[in-house]
C-alpha cells in the first residue's frame, strides 16, 4: 500500500510526470502489482479504488443549535427584576 501512496505523492509533486511518457515510465518502474499499474495507466479510478479498498464517500452533516425560546429569556429577566425589587 505504501508504494502506491509514494507514487501518487511523487506524481503530485513532480510536474515532469504530467507528460504521458514520463507518467507511464514512472508507473512501469514502480514496485506495484500489475493490476494497479494497469489501473493507473488506464486512469481507471474505479478499479484503483477497488484495488486499494478505498471508501470514496465521506459525508459530513452539521446541525445548528436551536435558539432558546424568547419566552424563557423574558421569564428570566422578569424573575431577576422581581428579585432585585424584593431584596431592596
């Protein structure tokens, strides 16, 4: 698994691998399995995901907090006002 990660990292960092010949040469020189090499050469991301057993779907859900009821805030203010008047 680390070989494919290292190759993908190299492909992202080395602009010379953008040409088809250099791309294929880097894949051929790598220590990957033939099925991984074929998936990379064919640019078959589905086969590559299957070979690497990658879960491509990541879902993130954010749920905002609910606001407090205005009635509750009003009651608190009234209670605070009543307490301050009775204490005096």
